[in-house]
C-alpha cells in the first residue's frame, strides 16, 4: 500500500475544518479511516476498506463506524459515493477530478476508465444555467468475465 503523505495532509486539514464548523468530535478513528481512504486506489467497498484498516490501523473500527464515517466523508466531499443500485461503492476524492467509470450490468463491477482524452473532455464541459462541480460519467455495459459466461451459457443452450 502506497502512503501518500501530501494527500493525507490535505485531507486531514479539510476534515478538521469540516468537523470544527459542524462542532463534531475529532476522534482518532475518523483520521485513521481517512488515512487509509487516502491510500485506496480505485473504487472500493466497505469490505475492502475494512481489510485495509485491519492491516494499517492499531485499533479495530466496526463496520457501522466505517459506514457512518464514509457517509460523513461523502458529505464533506472527501470521498465520492457511487450510487449505482449497489450499496457502498466509494472513491477517494480529496483531489477532485473528472472521472469516467465502467459499470458491468451483470456483476455490478465498477472500475475507472483511465483515458486521458475522455477525462480532459469531461473536465471542459460547461452547461447552461448549471455549474458543474465534478463531472462523473458512467458507461454501462458488460465486463469481460460476464461476457465470457454469457457466451458459454449460450453455447450450452444451443448444444442441449
Ligand atoms: Zn461483470
């Protein structure tokens, strides 16, 4: 796991500001979760975060604490919550940027599409009477694994 000190410093001061304005407690758990979130690459589930937390954190954080903390981070714009009909897909958003995501309609897999030309195009989009804060594009389709399963299932149907 890569440790991004600069990113965490930035995230930490934004969280402190958020908590102070709302008069919420600055618990060490919240900062510990934030530190691990800053190390997550790509989109992650609560399970994946919990796994990383176990490796990284000196204390145990319950799943409900993780869930509530992530919801709070989403409100603080420190993470993006991807609402795709499947609960709990998050992504670190300490440095907001345009993003495009591939979404499999069969297994629910979501991953980033890292095509610089698409990201640049999305970053430049302007809309009338609307201020775009963060462009996120979802491309729905079929992942390779599911496509192979469908082909195999169709072959079985034909032969039986
Ligand atoms: Zn799939």
